[in-house]
């Protein structure tokens, strides 16, 4: 589920904590890294859980409509198919998935009032009203669930619930959204453990991410010495902390990550700097990394393996 960029960001954040907090040990840093990986997967599951909880509000909606003394035509024809459709029910009836929800104690994280308010507002959504009024097939259920998820992730209460429970919501939001949408489109899944395929894989998180973390920390001083000559008139002690961390991480990828093209590494760290550093950082990072790369190539220290991995 996590991309290499997402892993780079997590490594950067851990290295930043190490730089800012002298009492923070590398042993603790490694634990935090793995915790952040787990949290991304947990966030994905929590979004699925919220979708189920909001859809289930259709049952309360039906009860309320049936209790009216003067029900409207819409009240009379209302159905709970937002919740009772095969797609949502495949999640509800999946015991392995429900066990995962219990394991992460999601019932304690959800705000019932927020769930009700989100559904109440969604019940006025034109797409939902049309969905209730027509005969529906699987494609219609998928379409309305995707619409519900679109509305949810823009809703202040939904976002607040994510922010309150997960510090990584903003960092992992895009990958989680993509994974939830992919999950919905694949429902109902014949595999009870379908969600496990989205657990962060070892190749990205361990072989790449953890190795990047270790080499960046263990070679911190040596990396600085390589970077200094490329800074020219820049005082390395006055550089933005994030910029220096990104330069060191990129240098580790240039030198030690043989399967990643140098151009990919350079572009990725420029993009990360746009998101997490100063407005001028992208140009600075781009210029310094370009200079470092040329120096390393001249020194014969770039050894990439595979097709097209130099550029």
C-alpha cells in the first residue's frame, strides 16, 4: 500500500525527530518508524470501518421514517440498501476483517454523533436520493459507495475524526484514499483476508525504508562531509534542518540503493521538499543534488544495477 515516497517521508520524519530531540535514541527511532508503517495500514482499515458505520445509519433512518404519522412517498419507498447491499455486507460478514477492527479497538475511536451527522447530510445528497428511488444493480451500489466516500473525506467531522486518531492522516491520506477506492471496486471479495494484501510490504518498508533509515543515521557525519563541498557559499549549519536531512537521504540512495535510478531519486526529493520544507527548498535541493550526482559519477561511486538505472 505504501509507496516509496510515503516511506521516504516517514524516514525523513524520524530523522528529524532524532535531530531535534537529543534524548531520542536510535533504538526508539526504529520503533517509531515501524509504528508509522503500521499506522498507515490501521488508517486504511479505519476508513473502511467508518464507511460501514455510516452506511448502517440507513437502518436508523428507516426506523425514523416508519415512525412518522404522515410519511411522504419517499419515506414509504425508503430502503436500507445502502447498508444491505452485497458490497457492504461482504465487509460486515467478514469475520477476519471484523477481528481486525476489534484488534485496533475502532469502536473506541469512532464518534457516534459524527457518524450520524455525516449520514444525515448525505441523506440529502441528490445522488443518494436518486439511488433510493430506482431499481439498483451492483454497479449502482458501487457508485453510491464511492460517492459516499467522496463526501466523507471532504466532511469536517470525518476529517476531524481522522486527525484526532491518526497523526499520519495528512501524510498518508492520498494512498489511503486510493486503497479504499480500490477495495470498494473489488467487493465482494472471494478472499476473507483480502485486506492483508494492503499491509505494507517488506520490499518497500524493510529492504528500502528501514535500510534508508539505518544508513542515513549510521553515516550521518560521513554524508555531511560529502555534501559540504557542494554547498559553496552556504553554511551547512544555517541550512533548514529538513533540507539537510533530505540531502543526506538522497545521497544514501545515490550510493547504496542500486535498483533506484538516480533521476528518480533526485526528482523524488525535490517533490518531498515542496511538501515539507521552505518555498525555496526545491530549487536548492535540485541544484545541490545535481552537483553531488555529477561529482559521484566522476568519482565512480554510482553503481546502479538493472536496465536504464543511471538516468
